[in-house]
C-alpha cells in the first residue's frame, strides 16, 4: 500500500514537471512577454531594463528552475490584462467553478446510478424506455443548446430562476459561497443541470451495462441459488461490483468539468475559471493561460491518484500487492 | 439411509420448454423421471446441450427467463414445487437445496470476504445471531477441510487457490443444512489432484450428513468414482438410468454405449477411438490432396529433429520503477530441454500453473525466453522471426469459441494465412485450398461460406485445425485442443489429429492435463511440475513403469473408468 502510494507520487511529480515545462515554454516563448507588457512606444533601454528585471536575460535552464521555484511558492506571475497576481485571480474564481461542479456531479450520480440500475433490472419497463430515449437526446444535444433552452423556458418565459450570475454570495474569508443564500442556490440550478446532463447520461449508461454484466456473472447466479433476498443481491452484491468503473469515470469527469466547464460558464455568465480562461485566450493573457495549464494538469494528476487510492479500498484484489 | 425415508428429490415427467423467436419451442427437457434418496449421489451425464444443467436449474428455481416448466412435478424432501410460481411451500432454495457451481474462480464475489459470503445465507434463512453464524461458519470451513479456517474467514476469494475456493463454495452450499445439493460440474475446472480431494469430500458429506447429491457432469471417470446411480441424457431425454456399475459396465442403450466407448482409456493405447461416424470418401480424397501438396514441400526422414529446446527459462515480472531495485521475479519455466522428431507427437503434461502453456507460447514466439535456445528446422529462433519459420510453426488453441474471428467467413479465415505466406498464386486458388482443407478435417466444403457462430465447439476446433494446416506447417502446437469439448467430439478430434500426423510427417507438441488423452495421442511424454520437466519417456514406458514420484502420483489420481470398476467388483 505504501509502496503503491510512493510509486504513484513519484509518477505524479514527473507528470507535473513535464506540464510545468510546457507551461514555462508557453510563458517564455509564446509572444514576447516584454513586448506585451510595456506601453506603446517604449524605448529599447526601457525594454532591456524590464527584460533584466523579469530575469529573461538568464540561461533558459536557470529560468526554468526559477519558474518551478516560483510556482512552488504559489507565485504564478502577474496577469497582463488585470495586472493582478494570477494566483489570487485563480483563487477568486475557483469557488464558483468548484461549487458548480460539485452540485452537477452529485446530481449526476444521485440520478444516474438509480436510473442505470432500473434500466438494467427492468429493461422493458416504461420508465427505462423513457430514460433511455431522453438521455439519448440529452447526450446528443450540445451543452450550449441545452443551456439556452433551459434559460428560455425557466428564466425568460416562466421567470422562475435567474439566467446568469451567481446571485448573492456569502463571504467566508477566502471562499465566497452561493450555498448560503436563496438567490445563490436558485442561480446554481440551471447551470448545474446543464453541466450534469452529459455526465448523468454517461453514468446511467455505464451503470446499466456494468450491472447487466454483473447480473449474468456466476457469483450473482450463485447468490440466487443460495436463495438470498433479491434486494440484498441487487443492492449489496451486484451494485458494488458494477460501481467500480463508475469511480474512474466520475473522477475523470470531475476533472473534465472543472477544467472545461467553459461553455456552460459562458452561457450562464458564471464567474468561474472557464470564463477567466476564455477571456485570457481572447486577450491573450499568457500568464493566466500558463497558470491554467498548470492547474488543470495538477487537478488531473490529483484526481487520478485519488481514484487509484479509492480503488484499493473498494477492490480487495488490489490491496495485497 | 433406509428406503422408507422420503426421497430428497422426486422428479416425475418433467418437461421444460423455451419459446423461440420464430414461434417454435425448444424442448430442453423431455419428460424425465429422477429420484434421489438421502445420502445418495446421483450423476446426471450427457453431452453439452443434453439438458442436464436445465434439470438442475429447474429444481433450484433458476430457469432463465423464457424457459418454463410445462408439465410434470418436482418434489423436494416430499414437498412439491408449485409449477406456476416455481416455488415450494416450506422449501427455500439455499436453505433446503444447496448449489455447487462449476468454476470456483467465478462463483465467489470478489469484493466480499469468505465470512461474509458464508454467513449471508445463514443470516437470511436461519435467523441466527451473528455470533452463532460465525461459529457455524468456522465449523463449516473445518468440515470441508480448509486449512487455517480462522484466518480464512477474513480472506478474500482471490487469496485462495481454486481447490480452496471450491471448498468454500461447498461450505456455502452446506451452510443452512440442505437436504439436497445440486453440483454442476463441481470438479471440471480443477486439477486432478484437487479433483480427487473434492470428490472425496462430496462423497463423505453425502455419507455423513445424509445429503442427497445431484451431480451434473460429463466426466465418466468422476461418475465411476463417486456416484451411486447414474442417468444418461441425450437431447433432453433420458436414454438410460440405473446403478453406476450396471450402466457403465453393461450399457443397454446404443447412445450410452457410444458415449462410454468414446472415453479415452488410460490403461491401453488404441489405434483409433471408437466414434459413431467414420470418415467419408470425400474426406479421404481431400486428405490425399493435402498430402500431395505437403509432400511437395517436405524433405527429410522421420528421425530428423524438427524442434530442439535447450535449457529454456522464462521469467515474468522483474521490472521495477525504482532504479537499482529488482522487483520479485516469477520463474514460469526453469531450464527445460527436449526434442521433437519429424512425425512425432510429444506430449506435455502437468497441472495448471506448471508452465506447459508458457513453453508452448515461447516456442510459438508469443513470449520471449529469458535464457536458453530454441532450434527449429536447424535455425535458431530469436525474438524476431523469419516469415518461413512462422509459416512452418502453427498453433491450435484451447478455446475454439474465441480462436476464430467472428466477422470473417470460414473460407476467408482459412485462406488468409495461405495468401499471406504466398502458398497460392491468387485468391481463387487459396479458396480452393481452403475447401480441400475443410473436407480434410471432415466438414462439408460449402461450410466455408458461413461465419464461425454457425458452428458447434467441435466444428470450430476442426476449422481452427484446418486454418493451422493451411500454411503447411512442420510443427503443430496443440494447447489443450479438446479440453473444452464433449467426449464424443474429443474422440473424433483426437482421431483427426492422428490421421493428420500420418499425412505429411507433421510433428506435434501436444499439451494436455488429461493423462488418458495424452496416452492415446503421444509417442513420448514430458511431465512438467513447477516449471521443470521431471520425467521424459516413451509413452508406454511412462504409463507402465513411471520413475518419478510425481508421475506416479498423477497416474494414481487420474480417474479411470476401468480401474474403479474392477476395484468395485473385487470388493464385492
């Protein structure tokens, strides 16, 4: 267990170094940072001073080491556009995205797993057919269409829910949450449904096919042959086996959602990291882009590690090694 | 065990049907009668598709969805099953009927401990406290002879060997004190030595606890070893039923006679195994054609050494992420040496995990050896092989169901290697060759237009053999080619392989765990244990005067119809 963990950590560090190298190259070589930082019509002397001040005159390797050192201390540079430290910029946007993703994931799991089980157990019932058909529509419709439709129905026509923004926020020091106010909660509903829909379909279909596989396995037939109660077999013996791949997929999906909630955030004008990223691409705000790259890389490495560790808890076969 | 006690199982006139998509119905079980008394082991024998498993499923209420009991009655311990609901008042599957499945590797849930799986049935049926259940679970594990039962309660299935898992499965079946146990091929997936132990365990449990056992099997040796009575089924109907001795020594029905005759005897070597249908003129003509083609490419005498393996060693693992540290290495094969001569069949026997398949895979180039040399037709085989070498070395795999590409027509599947090795000038000629090969293995030439799913296991294995013969190999590696097949089909295939060997000086490396099959097939035999060859001798010498202890042990444990029957008659 400890060996497995240490090997995983070592791999994570290597992956992060590679990501850092790419981010660094982007930072250093995509466009001239000096050119984009100085005012127009600056003299060559002014540019050189800035170049030295930024440490851009030193050898590339030294620069890289410095870059990694800065990243480790939490310094991700200064945004060209906002002229603020990128770190605080990211941190101010992170709560919005994380709250959205958490709500969307919980929604997807809470609805997707039971529906998947239902479709596996009663494939011919009306509800399973309805689910299968609607989720097919859900998965084939692009996110922005779903989002716009929801806005049209619930915000424009019915006027039940707000169409954009996070509503009233409660400040908890570093974290600004929308969970503690009514308008904040109402604002979460539409974007999280939009974001959850694809994930929900994926989880539903995965649970369904896994469950069908597991139910035809020998150990489930053996459980039936021992006359165990049906509910017990389905809920405890079969579902646990069927949920193994769901852990992996959910983990990866959370990463995907945090990193690429861009479309949903744009549609709902959600002040999260996706919006920050789209704006940075348009500007182009290279330090923000590089920091974003690092952050996404870090996120995926962490999630993969957590999934691996979770696996060893769920599956005893992985524990012995 | 008196005759006045009610039978634990009483099946009268049972009929099970499956409605098919085209409006017809398939009758899986046709009006069978079966009675089992307490403490009696009743074997239900037949080939795949005979309906024997359906009988077991019917009485456990496990029939798959469209299948249903149409008529007849089943009574367990004197209590009848309601045919409409499949349930019995007062009889609970699991509590009153225990089940043992074929494959112990898959019949236990991998995510739960032995204790949890043993206890859940007792908690559901017996309403015991968790403390009583645990004590009982411990007793059960002791009763089935699992070593270190206290520790094993906390184990997960993957921490146990196949034999240990089957013991756990048997303990689970016994947990609630059933009157009847349905054992569906309980030892088919196990090695001979483990099989012998498990059979003895089942026999003892029947004797001591008075449990009736319905033993579903296709293995006549197993039947002879432990069954009191036997019922032979064919196409859903009973063809013969009686005491084991009677049925096995003096079978009355014609089908029973052929089935028993098809069992390869371990005591003697037969030229050919008796099979119902022998080769037709078409087959013989096709074989003559195959022979003409092969002899064109073959030169050399029968004493030439085709394959020479020296000090072959294969290791798995050993790569570590942390530099300078060597991870644990598993030595699958440790210094194996042998020769195969032209036209010879060399047998490789041993229990699962002894490394015999690794040897085959290494020779075939699917695994790379860590040391040792393989000389094939006087060229040293390395990791990268000449096309001509790969052509001359073909393989037949164990499972005919996964060995054929389901999207390829049979003709195309057989013609593919012929074209690849440029043995035919164009596609038409290759297809013609494919047709000849199909006839040579005893299939009609027009079978080639169909896909593999249209064929039975035995037919698929014939197709796989035809495909392997296409490139006109010098050496054919057969890895357990008949272990997935019924006895009568096995007999036909073994005859076929022998015929093909005689055709063109084809040499074979024949791998099997079944000593009787090995005796029928091989000229010389290498016995493997834990990655080493412990004995290599001529077949007759090995069977009549085995030298190594392990060989003697294997021979002693192998179930043998004749030996058991003669022992029984001697004791009477």
